[in-house]
């Protein structure tokens, strides 16, 4: 899937900050996520923007797929809601984030909730796996 154009205003992650001051530097590789939540937000933005390379770079090597195809199925992510975090601070090496991602697709509006696990390796937060979906 071709990458979608980068936003010039608010970051897709819903932080309220400009993309260039929020997830943009993480996607460009000029900054690192300080927390598991920051990594999760940046991964949501990468999904919203079609940045498969960033998603693969931030996926734990033990669970990372060899390839990631973000086919354009018409789904557009519209908002992110952080529901709960455990651990995942700059002082932790593990953490979880439970979130809801709202979207629209051919069937109309919808959402998915995920409880995700993160681990810090060598100072970098990595997505490990989903602990559950709803």
C-alpha cells in the first residue's frame, strides 16, 4: 500500500500536538518513544498513515512478521482513546496499553479495542503482541 501523505496539523494519535512535534520524529527515526504509550500512539499513527516500515521497526523481533501488507481496504482510522496503561514508563522494561481505535469503512463507523504488550530492549520500546481484542 502506498504511504498516505503526512499531516501538516494535528497528529493522528490524538495527542493534540502537531505531527511534526509528536509522532513525526519517531516515524523519521530522529526520536525514540519514551514510554510504551508513546510507542503505541506512534504505531496507531503509522497504521493511519500506512507506514508499514515503522510498524516493522517497532515490532519485537520474537513476534515480528517478515512482511506487513497494509492493503487499502477502505478503512480509515478516525480517533484513538487510551483506556488503561500499566508499567511502560521510562523506568520500566515492560508495560501494557489498552486502547480503542475508532474507524470508518464501507460498513460505516466502527471500533476495535486491543490490550497490547510492550517491552523495552536496549532503550527502545517494542510492540510484543496483543493480549486481547474486542
